[in-house]
C-alpha cells in the first residue's frame, strides 16, 4: 500500500511537471507574433468556436535513425473532427472541392449525390487511409443512426513518408478509436500532432493548424472555423501577410519540388445547403494562395465544408423544411473562409517544432524571431 501511494505521488508530480512544462512551451500563434490579419476571430480562434465542433488527436512518435520498414522511425497519427460533437451523430449538410487531385478523400461520392456528412472526419497519412476508414466504419456501426447511410466516412490524407516509416503501416484501428475518444470542444492542439505529426509545409515543419472568424451581427453573427493538415509548398513560395518570408529566410534545406498536400476542414453555423457548402470549400484555395501555394502537380489539395444547422425533419408526407442563407448575404462567409484558412496555415507553421525523423532527416521549425525581423523589415509587424 505504501509503495502504491509513493508511486502514485511520484506519478502525479511527474504529470504536474509535464503539464507545467507544456503550458510554458505553448507556442505563439499568428496574432501573438503580431502578424496583421483581417477579420475578427472567435474566442479560441479555432474550428471549435463553431458550436458543437470537437477535435481529437492520436500522435505516434517513436524510434530514431536509419529507416527500417516496419520498425520506424514513426512520426504519424490521426486527427478526428466531429461536426456536432461526440453526442450528436445526426447528418449535417456538406460539400467538398478538389483543387488538385494527387491525394485521397474518401466518401466524396456520397457527398456529391446526397449532400450530407454522416461520420466524423478523420485525417491521417497516405498509406493509412484504408485502416482509418475501416476503423471509423467499425466505430460507427453501433453509433451512426440508420443503415442506408452506413459505411461511407470521409477520410483524408497527406504524405509523411520523408520523416515517417510510412510503409510500416503503424496506424492501427486502436489509434483511430483513441483519436475519436479524445475529441473535445475547446482549444485545439496544433503543430506536430495527430495526422499532422510528420508533415512539412512551405519549407518548414508543418502539421495541424486552426483558426476562426466571427461575422458581425449585421452579417448574421455566424462563425466560420477551419482546420488544416498542411504539407504543401516550397520554401521560396512562402508568403505571410504579403511578405516573401521564404525568400528572406533561406538557410536550411527543403524540398526542391512540390510533393505535398493540404487538407482543409471548414465548419460553420451559417444555414447553408450542400451547393453553397461546395462553394465555401472552394474558397479555402484562396487562403492557400495567400500563403504562396500553387497546388503543384504533386500536391493533393482537398477541402470539405459542413454546416452544423439541422438538416430538417420530414413531416408525415416525407417533406423536410430547411433553412438557407440568402445568396445576397453569403459573401462575408466566403471572406471569413479565406481569412481563416490563411491563418490556420500560419498557426500550423508557428506551432510546429523542428523534427528529426527517418534517416535523420531534420525539418526545421519556422523561426519566430526571424519571422518578426522579416515582417518588421517590410513594415508588416503589428507591434
């Protein structure tokens, strides 16, 4: 009993120290750096500012040194996004867009024809899409209502094979279940986490990032949130707030040709129908363009958008009534999507930390102080 108590006390002390260290190491985000950004964010500046949205991660990091297929090093994971939280799996209206198709997003034929999203969205590495899809279907068998809607989840990917033993297939079903179980509202962990663990972006370490925009009351007061898994672009292309940051910070190596991807998940509480959400999804491309992305031939740039508004219940004659934002009032939602996508990518870059992975490849983090110097040089630092 005494040994057990001592063990528990020691464990609690270790956990407390780890929590304090994590809090002290919390990364600066775009607005804390002083990057001049347009629009008004929600209180968390995250996709979870959209009421009901929940996000969970499973992060897999192990091993170092020479790549041995099946043994590592491992730098990968899974991220899950629930449109209405873990307690409400009723369908939501959705739309999607393919900017460049050198990538995978399952379940899109269902969205094209039925305009609905039924399962939580999951994101992982390229070679784990099948495992994650199977796990989500198994998880949803006793949770997602109705059999007509079964077995067509949205699972998206980006390639982490530079840093990760991607042919070792280290993501297992239990890791997917863990990410789903970990999903919560509130602050979202960014950077080297979940599906973004082994990703690179615009010549620096990439990964998961998120941001949000809240529209003014006269525009409906709606919230738009974006979560990205960013793994695209070259160093020389990187622009932040219009500044050619990648050309100013040239030390270190990076990819010489585009072979990455980006997944964007866009959520909103605006009452939008599937054809409108498809147009919302397209606007993520404009946020990526602001960062310097060109959707190169080797890139998979795939975006999905959903509205958390109820899809409507059928009456006795099978007719459901639904709400739709007027087309004359939709431009602010478009603008919010562009702004939040841009900021989500910046937040991913700022949160990511330098990572060494397979064959001792090291991908550097975007240096915050150097970024400040460059922005100041161009008169684009807000402070």
